C-alpha cells in the first residue's frame, strides 16, 4: 500500500502544513511519496530530512527579516522576495539553519516538486535526482511567485511557482503509483474565486510572459476542476482531504506572528487526522 501526501503550498499560509508535518514527525508517521507545490516543497524537504521545527522557524522568525521580504529588495535584488536568502543563505550547509541534505537523500520516500515553465507554461516535475548539496534551486523554482519574486533558472529553463500551472497535482500522484493520497490544503476546502492578485499578475505579465499570464487568468478554473476531482476520489476512499477551518487572517505574504502561531497550531492538531488515517490504512 503506497500512501502519498500533497502539500499545495500557499506562501506563509503553509505554516499550517508546517504544523501538520511536525505532528507527523512527533507521531512517527512515515509516508511513501511526498509531492510539494510551492512552499509545500520546502515543508516536505524538512519533513523528509527529519528536522522537526525547522519549517516553523522559517515562517515565524525568518519571514520577518528584510533580507527575505521587503520593498527594499525590489531595488537591490529585483523583486520583493529573495528566495535565494531562504533556500540558499539560510539553508546551505554553512548557513544559519541548514537543510540536512544527507538525511533527505537517504530517506526512502519519493520526493516530487512541481514547477511551471515560465516560457511555455508546461508543468515540470522534479525529483531528488534534480537536487544537489547546497543547490536547492528546485525548491526556489517551485516557490517563485509571479511578480513578487524573480523567476528561477534550472538547467536551460526558467520557472515560476508550481501552483500557477498545477495547483492540485493529484493525477500525478496516482500516476506515480500511489494507492491512497492525503491532500493537504492551506485554505478552507471551498471553490476558489478569481483572485485579484492573479488578475493583476496576468495583466503585468501579458507581454513579457504570455504563457504565465494565461495560466494566472484561468488558475481558479483549474483549481476548481482539480478540487472536484479530489472530492470524487475522496468519495471513492482514495483521498483524504485535510484543510484548516480558518486561515486566521493569513494571506500569502501576511507576516503576523500571532496569527501564524494560531495557524501552525491548527495544522499540528489536524495532523492527528492523518496519523489516524495512515495507521488505519496500514492496520
């Protein structure tokens, strides 16, 4: 029985996922397949490396640093968010909070990271084979939010956020052989409305990156289609959907420590549902 999990990301809202994965580590739950979208890829990397509490520090402490998020970064670095600070300066082996690369690589679980080709709009699925020590550009590529971050080059291609083209990649998880999939959302389980941020991004990128602009324009439609598939598969007993009942006011880039703490605690509590589900399936 191959059990997988998908963390769909959501910027700072995915501290909810950080809480979930800390609970899974506390409960000793090991999954066979992990698929990360955007910030979800970073959550999963720490989970597979066995670094409990590491994601929490990135959301609660490091997100408040001007080196990561600030308007000053626009002039200095060309974008408001500097993903190289998070996934390079802090995460490299000589950084303040390094990712345990060896533990990540030695974990037998499959690790898949979704990114969107910023030129063609095609979906790219990276694996552990695409990650090297102190080279976490795959995580940067998956997390490169349009407009507020710079696109990330991996190999000969340039990528933007995985959630732009593939917000809920359930079909990939089942194609990779999963029998059961846990779908970890970071907003209450409801249809997505067209977002203002996506509309603005679509207009801003219309000329420079038309493929990304079009994906942003229809992103809510793709999300709703994939969410409907998730509910169909949940009714068939193949998917467990786990989502917060409230986001505590946290949006993609909301840096409110108290609210982030509350959302983390919601994730930690809801992680118990996954523990019970996995143990029940494997019993």
